[in-house]
């Protein structure tokens, strides 16, 4: 099981609406986007303390992504879980072991020869357990995820520091270690400290020579490399509408430089256009 169908996403949105009603009653107020996604993926919302920065949440992510360096130990552990397939859609992406030195063709040949045993192992295990396998040269993990698997309101974990890139499509996406990935693939909840929130109100619009990267670079200067630790950075405001989905992904991706758990943007027309261009337009209509 590699992909999540439109019907799967529709079912998630229906469950989310029910969870949001319970969460508003529990908190006694409206919810932020991050809180909506978090509470919709909680194993048992009623029993959760939801104390920002203190309590721990038990969550059920929608999918898992792994890069080739960290996937090796993760899959070795998963093979002992006693499952016939991964519990959630999961993928392996062979990109980190390729070193850029001479040129694309030569570097690919060297990587394929040097890491042949690793690639063969990852490929065979993926095929055995129904895990998607992106061979060497098929793309960089965080970009492949954005183009194929990320969707608004979803939650994923990935064994790569750039996993938050999927926040550009309104997804809570968090970089984790291999052990966390194994837990989720084995059907267990993912435990994480209930995050604090940093709201970033974007006003006006990008103009002139400015780009999305200028936004996150400015934020890095304000918050420093540890200012986002244990926080989700949530962007909002009319200024977000002038940023493309890939630009949003850049801001979310580089949120890791703040030490943030992840970053997320609200759904808008730019995300809808990106989903349409990447042949997932049905998701934008839900």
C-alpha cells in the first residue's frame, strides 16, 4: 500500500470534522490549523492532556517516508514486527547515498556500484512488504513527497530532516528517527511532545525581488536556530496567498533551521493549483 486514495482522504476529513467538534468543546475555544490536524490524528482525544510543551500525544500518522541511509536499519527492525505489510502507506527513496562529484551520469554509476547491496536490500524488502520504492535517480525524497503524496490536512513522518517540506501543501510533516518510522509501519501510535505554537502573520504580498526564502531567512534571524524547538510554526494571513505551493514548501522546509517540530500553511488556491498540476486535482475539490 503506497498511495492514499481520494476516498481515504475523504474519510479522514469526515473523521476530522467529528474530532474538531470534540476538540473545541475540550479546549473551550476555536482551533488553529495545527491543532485541527493534530487532534484529528490523536488515538484517543478524550484521554489526551494536550498541554503544550509538556504532555505527550499519541498520534496516528497517515504515511511514512524513508531515505536510503536511514531506511536500512528501519526496515531491518520492521522485518521483525511480524507484519505482512506496512500498516500505513510507506515509501523508500534512494537519494542520500548519491554523492555529487563529477556529473550526473558518472555520479549515478558510482553510487549504483558502491551501494548495490544496499539498494538491492531496500528494493527486495520494499517489494516484500508492499512499500513503495523510488530507485536511485528517481528524485529527492522531500520533493517526491510534495509532488506525489502530500495533501492538505494530512499527517506524515519521515526519516529525513526536510520532511516538513510537505507543510507547503497544508500537511503536518515531521522528521523523525528510524525507530519512530518502524512503530508507525508496525501499526503502533507515534508519540511526540505536544507542540507549542508560533503564529506567523503574513501581511501584504511578495513583490519585487523578494521570494519565499526571504521570509524564512528573516524568521531565522528573529528566532535563531533554537527558537522553534518543540514548536509548530503556523503561517496565516493574506500574505500567504501570494506565495506559491513550492514557495510555502521552502518556508516549511527551512523551518528545520529554527529547530521547529514542523511548519504548516493553510489551504488556498495556490495549493489547489499545485494539486491540479500534479494530477491530484480531486483532492482539492474535497
